[in-house]
């Protein structure tokens, strides 16, 4: 696809969305979910489990990050206990069942399964814990969707370079093989690595998440290079060793905002943002030719030369790796929360992934805010990105694996209901009007939980958890009842 055609498509996309929406929103059939649609909720191990040092569990990067005394998490909060789901998982699954959810996305803790980070020691307790969780889900007719690594890799591997070390490809592959062998007979959908872009930028460039490195301009690119290889390694292991017997699927996960042109003159900038932020990890897998997007390779090489480097800061895949990575996804998992307006300009440190793009991101002052500074409520952006993904990558089967909004803990969370209703409306328009192949939706999050560097200052759950009470009691919020009605009726009630 030429740049010119892509840019024209971006403008037409915006116009088509607005025109179609005017016609479609008045039709009740566009508020109904398709048959056999998966309704789910999502969580992550470090954010909800607690039990950070029980049995023989090893130390993860997040265990180290919250305990290192540098005060990088709000209020020095930790995930040591979190929502205590390690002990209360049956209660959480009972809530899922009560509300009618038929899918649950969760992650397993690498160091709970492999305390040393390597398969030389496999924890019987750790393995059994996740068998118990999965068995409880299946007993309640809830389909498990398992994320193999949700940001919490072993600290011992980080001390050897973590995602900057290409040995991580083999280390992760060995871990993934254990997961497939243990749970493949019960779990039919796997995601190897959660949000590669956030992992690499926040952990190795901005330094706001574990492992807290600020190697901007290099760290994020090296990290993504090895994450893509590691994802592909996990996929190929499943494909060659487990797929014949278990018949499951392995998908890749993309976290993305909607990068919308600030004005008609900003179409080039919006396309550049899409290639740098989405194409970075999706083009190697879904494009016919594989590898990073050509425009990204050219721009980073040019910027690197201007900055006096002898070669591009963006690593290079050889032909064997390009072929190995290409096609390594049975479904696309999509995490989406918010949008940005994009224009030509400069942002970010020099050098950095942000700076390399040659764009500047802004927000519309009229967009509704949330408790999270970066999360603005822009429902139309959801349909926009779903159409972009479908258009650019052949409309693969998609599962929305995170979508939600934060507040400060209201039980009568009408703002959350508004967010879900309007975002779901846009998703349903993408399905019914635009033909986007969305098969399921998993909200973020089932529970209030440890929100990374924001600790317990922001809440995304449809179920409240009292973090001041050692028993961590759960209380259903108003949004939980709203969701129960949506799932029961199979549609959005416009009168809600």
C-alpha cells in the first residue's frame, strides 16, 4: 500500500464512520451482539493475585520494582497482597458466573511456575494453582484465555539483560512449552506476551514500569525485537508440538490508541503514527512481506544518521527471522482505551521512539476525562481503530482483550457505564456496518486491582475491592449489574 493511498484512506475512514454512524445508531439491530459472541472480563497475575512470596515462588521484576525503595509507585503501593485472588479465585469465578460472563482472560506468573526462571525447577504448587483456576472456570462454563507473560518476568533473567538479551527468546520459549504442556488440554486460546509496546516503552525507555530502564532510543527497539522473536518462538512451539493434539490457537496482542489526524493536513502524520505504533509489531506478523514497516525503517535510519550513529538504532531481522515471525498469529487480541489527535511536529526525548516519528500527539479539550491522566473518553476512536486493523491486516478474527475506564472508586459508577455503552456501540457498528471480524470482548477489569505505577489510586474494576480490609471483600458496582443485563439480553439497551 502506497503512502498516498493510505493517507487518502485515513480521511475517507473518518468520513465513512461519521456518515454510517448517523444512519446506523437509530437502528436497534445495530445494538445487538452477534450469535456466539464471547463476553469476558480480564485480569493479570501481578495485579490481583498477591501471595507474592508463598511456597517456592521466585522474584519477578515487579516484585523488585515495588520493593527497591526508590518510590516509583504511587504511595509506595505493592502487589504483595493486591486483591488476594490467589486465595479468593473461587469467589471471583463465582462473580463471573453470576454476571453471565462466558470467558475470562487471566495471566500466569512466570516465577510461580518456574521459580528460577528456567525449567530446571517446575513448582508443583504453582502449576497446581493454575490447574485449580482453570478447572474452576471450566466447571462454570467459562472459557479460559491464558496470557503467558503479563509484564512480570523473572528478576534473575532481567539481571542478565531481560528483553534486551536475545537469549530471552529461548528462555521464553522454554517457559511457554511448560505452559502448553500443562494446560493445553484445557485452554484453547493463548496470548504469549501482553502489550509488547507498553512493556518495551514503559519498561526500557520511559522507565516508569519494571524493570525501570531509561534506555530511550535503543531499549524500546531492542526489547520489541526480542519480544517479536519470543512471540514467534512460542507460536512455532505450539504449532509443531501441541496443535495437532490440542487444536488450540495462539494470538498476538496489540495495544493501541486511535491515532486520528488533527486536521485534513495531518493525514501523513496520522499514518506515520499508525505505522510506528501498530505496524511496529503487527507488520512483521500480518503483512505479506513481513519485517518492520518500510517507512519506519527508513525514518529511524535517517534519524540515527543525523544523530551521528553509525547504523540505525532499529535492529535488523535477517531473512530467516522475517519468515519465521511472519504469520505467527491465529487471532488478533486488541487492547484499546483512548485516542490521540496527531499532527506533524516533534515530541519525546532525543533519541526515542516518540521523537523518531516526527509527529506530535494532542487531545481535544472537549474529550471527557477519567481518573487516569492519559485516558480520555473517545468512543468514536474505537470504531476507527477496529476498521484500521481490519483494513491493514486482512480482517483477522479479533478479540477485544482490554477496554475500560478508571475512576476513584465509586460504587454508583455511571461514568463507567457511559464509557462501556458508548464504546460497545462503536464496536457493534464496526461489526454490523463495517464488517470487522470481532468475535468477543473482555472488559478491563473484573476487579479493582494494583494499577502498576499508579498503585491503588485508580480503579478499573466492575467489582470493588476494599484494600484496607485484610479479607479483601468484594462488592458489585452498578456497572456489574449493567453488564449482567447486557449479557442476558444480548444487546445494549439505549435507555440505560
